[in-house]
C-alpha cells in the first residue's frame, strides 16, 4: 500500500495526464487491474478512476476483463503497442536479425504477437526455397494449434489460462489438432517448462513450426519468434535442433525492444 508521501506525489499528476498514467499502469501490471488497485498505484481517487476508465473503455483504449470489474488493454492500446514494436528503427534492425536467422536455418521466420482472438503476424522473412508456406504479415492464426499461440498461452498465469481455455474454441484444423482442454493444458505445461513451443502439423497439414518467446524487461511475453517449414523438409525434431539459433535471435530482438 503506498504511503502518504507517495500518494501526495502521485496526486500531483496533471489532469490531462491522468488517463495516460492509468494506461501506463495497466501496461506495467501485465494482468487485468481493478479500479481500486489502479487508485492505489497512481494515487487518483476511485471516483475519478471510474470516470476515466469509462472514457478509456468507450474509446477502445481499455476493455473489461471477463470478471466485469478489472480492466486490460483494449484494441487501440494493443494496436499502439504493435505500432511501437514496428517503429522504423527497431523494425529495420529486427528484420536484419530475422534475415540472418532465416539464412542460418534455411527456413522462413516469423514474428507474431497476441491479439484478441489469436496471434497476428507482425513480420516475416522468407526462405529461399521455392516450396514454402505462405502466411502473410497481418494474418491472424489460432492460439491453440500454432507454435506461437501455444507459446503465448503457456505464458499466462494459471487463473487467466483457465478463463481463456473455458471460452476458447478449440477448432480442429487437422487430424493432429489438440481439441481436448486437459490435453492442451498438459501440452502448455510442457511448453512452459522447456520455454519453447512446437506445431507438428496441428494448424496446417504438412507444416511444422518451432517458436520461442520474446520478453520485456520484466520477463513477460511481448511476442514470439518462430520458424516454420514443410514437414517433408523439416520434421519437428529437426527444427528443434535449430533451437539455439532461434533463441539467440530472440534475445537480440529483446535487446532492441528494451534499448
């Protein structure tokens, strides 16, 4: 609980910056935040917090969580974070890292970030092979049957994961798609422990993939870096042999994001 001195300092926030302070705290927390917790964190009275949250929700900056009480990033805030990640300076260096990775492993590499209904591709560098899987920048892919999506789900706290899985549609995309929630939870537990995710033709017949997390300065998942390939060229086991190269590239992109 902040002391009186901290509250006094926080109370000096200019009125036109109060909404920004709330948005910053929601982003920092990394989990949905209640109005009371926001009031304690930024030193703004609860009635004012409620008014500002209502404005932010109406404008799409924040949205209510499934409990109806707490708030997390809305569509505009998520779009803003994606635009920041894709700023020209960072993107240029990031693409160079991804290009070097694609040349090293000989397969297409992708950068994806969680959106409301799945993972969205932010960037990609193609392999030189004529036989390749086409997933365009901006494409939205499911959480439950892709390497990037499973990597993201594995990063969620258990209570948040249980809420997501309760409502997530586990559509069968191939014969190998995991559609049983308990089986998927076991897969995510394994993913969390080893800190990488695989897709063994679960999203698309004939496609394999390997993904690792890109984290912020506090160790929270920002996005994922993955490589994918036609199964006839790379089975999952052979992709995993490229794990160290993928992790080194992800670490370099992490450094770009926090620098």
